[in-house]
C-alpha cells in the first residue's frame, strides 16, 4: 500500500511544493492576500530545515485543530453525563467473543480513553522527529515515556472533561499502548498534564499488562468486567476494536467496515474519535488506494 | 512565518521519511507488525511518484477522517433540531458592526454552510494537484467549479444532515468562496452530490456577490437580515468571522483569539468546525511558530 520513499529531485521539490501549497493563503476561502512566492527550484545544495509536517501544523498549531478537539470533548462529556442519569443496559465495549456489547449490570460507571493524541499531545518527541527528519524511533519514544512528565500537554478540553466526568460519578480510565515498563512515567505524565490520577492496574492499562501485546481488546474486556463503560475515546480505530486494524485491509475497505452496522450507531454516540492527522494507521495509502477511478478528474489542456 | 521550500537531498529525503514515518504501522498504538523497511537513500535519479499528502490520506482515505466528519454532522444536526424546538433570541452570526449576535426575531430558521470540505470533498482537483506536484492553481480550480458536477462527493453525513434539517423546517444555506461567475456549476455540483437545491442569491452565496471579495462577513450579514441562523459550519475560521484570519496573526495567537470569550461558548454549540488538514489557513507555521520553548524536548545522547 505504501509508496516507496520519494527520491530527491523533482519529486522532492513536488512534495515540498505540495507542502507549501497546503500553506498557501487560500484554496478559495481565505481573505484576499498576495499570492505566495513561487517555490525555489530544487537543488541538492539547498537542503534547508524541514518544514513542519502539515498534520502537525493543523493539529498542534492551528485554531482549527484545537477547536476540533474541544468540540469532540464537549460532545463526549455531554453524552456521558446524559447516560449517567439514565444508566444504560449495555456497555460501549464490544465483547469480541460474541460480537455483542458487554452488559453493564450494576457496575460503576466509567469512560475509557486512549492517552496519546487523545488525552495528551506528545509535542516533545513529535517535534523532535520532524525537526531531525527521523522516522518514529522506539528508543526515543521510550525515553519520552520515562521523562516527558510536564512536557506532554493536556489536549484542549481534556482537563475540563475529566473534572466533569468525575463530578458526575464517571471514572476516567486510560487504556494506552504506552509500555507497562514505564508505568510510573505515564502515571506522572498524565497527572502533570492536569488530568488527575490514573493508577496502573486500576485506572491505567498499558501494553504488557497481558499477553496480547498491542491489541487493546483483552484489556477492554478486563475493564468491562469491572466497569460499566458508557463512553470510549481514541484517535485511531484500534482504540475501539482491534479487528478494524487488520493489516491487509485497504484504507477504503477499512473505512467501509468501521462505518457499517453495527458500528455506525456508535460514532459520536458512545464512541468518540479525535482527529489526528499526525501519525497512526489512518495515515496510509497510495493514490490508487485512496482515489478510485470514479473520483479521477483533470483539467483540460491549457489550464495546467 | 512559512519556511522556505526545502531543497532536494537530505531535507527532501527527510520530509519523505517523515511522510513515511507518518505511515509507519504504529507510533505506539497499532497491532504488532513488522517494522517498515528503511527509506531508500535520496538520489537525484530516483524521482518517483509523489506520495499522497498525509492530510489527504487522513481526510479522504481513512476511516478516522470520515468518522470525524460524520461525528461533526451528527453533533450539528442534533443541536440544530433542538434549537428549532426552542427558537433562540440570537442568531449564531455575529454582527461585526456591534460585536453582538444578530437578533432572530421571527425570521425563518436556517443553517449556514461553507461548501468546500464542509459539504463536499473536492477530491478531483486536490488529487490532481498532489499527483502533478502543483501548487493550488486558480485556472484549474475555475475549471473544476464549472465542470466538477458529479465528481464532487458529499461528505459523510452531509446528505442525511440536509434531509434532517429540511424536515425540521431549517433551511440549509451555502456561503462559499466559489466564484459567482460559476454559480450554475456550483449549484449543479451541490445538487449532483445529493445535497438538494442551493439557489444562487437565495440559498447560495458566492464570492463576487458583493464588493468585499473573499471576506464572508457581509454575506453573513445579508443572510442574517433575512434568516434566523441557528447553526454555522465550516472548515476554517473565515467561515465564522473574517477577523480571525488577519494575516499578521501568528498561529498560536490566532488560536488563542478564536478560543477565547465570547467565541468559546459557540464551538460545538452553534458553530461547527470540520477537520480539514488538507489545505487552508490552518496549514501554516514554522517550528518556532508552533512549538514555543516550553514544549521543546529531546532525547539524551545515545537514544537518537
């Protein structure tokens, strides 16, 4: 699915131009402003500081990204508080053994959150990777889990949401693929971000807690055995059901699966997806994967 | 604010690697999968097809992007239908002359939508620009406005939202910076996408309708004189108030302004922002613009 690395030369300049085209004042909608200068021609001698990736510009830097996050927290909080008043029979966690929701019974109310780019923005390492032109590096990330306390930022609306949920008797629980080897660092990171106490094994679940690795399904079952989970939040489909991330699923089929019954009723009504165009299994696909033939269009000669 | 074009060579490879790093199976949250192959070394001779920009992968190709859109449409529709039952005194359009909302009085109910990447996805030209390595090109876009009918796709949830609003007596109105010279093409484009009738001068407002160019403020005032606007939707701040897009505002100040009182109460409660990390004034900013010193972090030596 993934394209090979682009080389230097024209394709590199093209990608740079595209990054800048994403930066142009407007497609059709911005205030009148002078057009941006034409990009400098590509040259092997003019390597400069990399631009901030467009996903990071949008999510970490823009009003729009922050507003989108805050809107999602507002929707989640309103939904959860309403459900707390009219206790549901069903959890929003699906029992993968049966395909049906776990029953709530009389279990105490909870809401389950992914951590990275759901509760907190990991601006520290994401900036570092972009600035230094690195792929994701596991050793760097491991250091971040251990030492990022105080640098990981609570996402817009997250602190208020945690407060509102707790005040309504709903316990926030974090289910994250941060490593169980770094439990203390992650507990401290969440607390230092102002999000309150998440205690490993109680209200914080980590990769390594069971034998199923990066799948969160079994941890969700563990949580559902004890809690009536009325809302779940994440930035990628694995935060809801691991089966959505089957590696062989092309993007558009993955999308069709996740948006079909019985999941269609859950999005925004129990399952809350936070926009994250910075990283993850959503950032995938070549032209043929994303743009089927019926979407193809090109201008007539002379307009290029 | 914007970085210069990156050159070829290492920076080009770095940006490519970063684009691919966004494509790696996981930062911390995906199912266990083999690590991706190391990127090929950059070379002026190995120019290949550009990769799909990460913003397009997320918005146009991923489950997550589509879900985020559908969630926003769900929130907008629920809010608008509730307001229709308890008619508000105030519009959600601010009178820029006074800073206060326009009064609703007894005007008929309406909801105002931007069009591009709010009602429809302009996959045709956006794919073309990316594939051909072009910056946004006005002549190409003009052709698209004229001929894109049938190719512009209604965004997830948009058709259902238009139906629900109309059934509740709320008139959808499009306020877009598509050109008034191409009114027929844009009317047909929206109708062919299944979004119903938007009639220029009645329920469709375009750039060129008045003398204020790409600012939508005066068109909003024109709409508010006739309609009680109970909800507004867009993908960038100019879809709500032109003043948010003052060109000299650095990204973080722009964000602080838009999220401060009196606007803070509106986001998700009358004003609905659709995630669009593909283009627009949100895709802006260099490292120093987006990452103030307190966010800086780096791994200790040996972990790089």
